C-alpha cells in the first residue's frame, strides 16, 4: 500500500473528519444525518491516519509526492 495522500491533504482530512464526527453531538442532527456525518468523518480520519485513499488509488491521483 503506497502513500497517496500528502501532508496538507492529510491535515485537512483529519481536521474535517474530527469535525464531522463531533458535529452530530454538538448540533443535534437527525438520526440519518448523524450516521452520514459520523461515517464520512471516520472514513476521512482513517484515510488521513494511514495516508492512503482507495478512491484516489483507483483514479490514479497522488497528492503525496514521492514518499
């Protein structure tokens, strides 16, 4: 598994992921939007931590340089 997420994108994914995970608890979203927000947030956090995005890999996108 090669790194395909760069440092800036990694930071953005981690911050946005944490915000999306916490948002339902702070904003009182409906059940559907709570699940959507938490799932998308967790995907962003996990892909940010491992620095690999399967969708980017399928599309041939690399923002990670030559790491």
